C-alpha cells in the first residue's frame, strides 16, 4: 500500500467534500403548505426565512397555523436532504453526511 497515494486520495476527497459543503450552503430549497406558509432553507437544511400570508392567521385556530408551519418546514427539510444525497452521490458517500 502506497501511503503517499493514499494521502493524496484523502486530500482530494477532503477537498471535494469541502466544495460540496460550500455548494450546499449556497443553494436554497422551499417548502410550502397550501401556499399559505413558505419556508426557505439552505442545502444543509438550515431555515433561512419563513413567510406567512395574512389569510393563514386565524386567532381562533392557532393549531391550523402551527400545522401549516410544520408541514412547510418538513417539506423544506426533505428537499435539503435530497440535495445532500445528490451532492454526495458523486463521491460515493451515503446521503446526508453533510
């Protein structure tokens, strides 16, 4: 086993992983619930923004708004996970490592 070759391969893999990290941070995904609540997240799944349309707010039914927010967050997180799977597939790594 050639240690130099192995070290070089590891450095290349680290460089590629760093590049993927940067690309994921720069990408955004959106999750929406009935168009009333929209969540924007980066490729790492970190929430960047939350938008709530006025018609989603009913003071007598706060639970409905909570459900809309949860659905939008889950959708955005799912899309971020898919971005991660796609990005890491090229390296032969399991999805979600970032």
